């Protein structure tokens, strides 16, 4: 990947270079290493939120291939994380294709406040990320909320949120009949955010209208 090396730092690539790299590599991962709060306000739409302090655990569990392309970013005005530090950590952990960038015009952004209106005037919300505190407030205020844990059985048995139901992300598409009400409020979570994002996509594609992604179980307050 030497064609992406910058004269400033071997791991630094421009926004355009990062977009080209991710576009041509379907296995590439984009990590937003800021806080959950900053991520919820605005983030690259395909990015996974893994705050710096959680990176080592995240890659250990989710990224066994140490040649996997990983692009990290924070925004220059964010004081809660450092993409360069994240890349240095990944290198220390043995990852050989780690890069950092500052996103620019090539990237599509999303956030909790981003809403698209279609030509009929109907609001279509994008992937909605909520904090653990917001999830808890939503759950406490509405007895009909479904807490959907999409980890595996062993993870669930070792600890889960009281009242949650388990449908592993890999099984969700074939078990949607267990969630018959497509207007029900569903809060989905996993261990780090990758599987919850995938589950969110399955639910949205199936027509569920009130989905919220809390990402990690560790966010629950």
C-alpha cells in the first residue's frame, strides 16, 4: 500500500485517498475514534464508533485478520480522540494496513439529527445512533420498547441487559417473525457496534420504522 504513504507520516492519507482505498476494498473498516457523544452528532455514515480506549478490545474480538485495511479518523475540532494515536496503537498490536485521515467532501455524513425528506414529504431517518443514556430514558418511558441483543448465546449468558431478548445478528433475517410489530420501538445493541449496525440494516430493509442503535452493551447507563 505504499502508494498511499504520505511524506508527512506513513499512515497519513488524504480524504480522497482514503475514499478510494475503502471503495475498492470491501473488507476495509472505517473507525471513528471519538467519544460516543461526538459520534452521535456527526459521523461518516459507514464508520463504526470505537473510542480510543476501546480499540484494543474491539480489534481483538472483531478483526482477527491483521492485514485488514483500517482507516481511523477524528475531526480536527474534536478534543476527545486522536486518529494518529489510534493508528500507532494498531501498529503496536500488529495491524499492517492502518491509516488515518480527516474526512472531507468525498464522505457522506450521518447523525441523530439528520433526516431526509422524500418527494412525497415523508421523513426518512437515516441510521440513528443513540447514547446509552438516551436508550435508558427511552426504555424507561415506554413499556413497549424492545431491547434487542444481537450478540451470540455465550455472550448473552455471560451478561445482558435485564429485559432484553436475544436474536444473534447472523440469525436475525430468518427470525423476524419473532418481532411482528414493525412499528415497535426497537433498541439494538451488541458488544462493540458492528453487529448492531448490521442488524439495524436488516430491520430497516424489512420495514421496521422505529429502530435505534445503541451499539455497545457497555453504553447502557
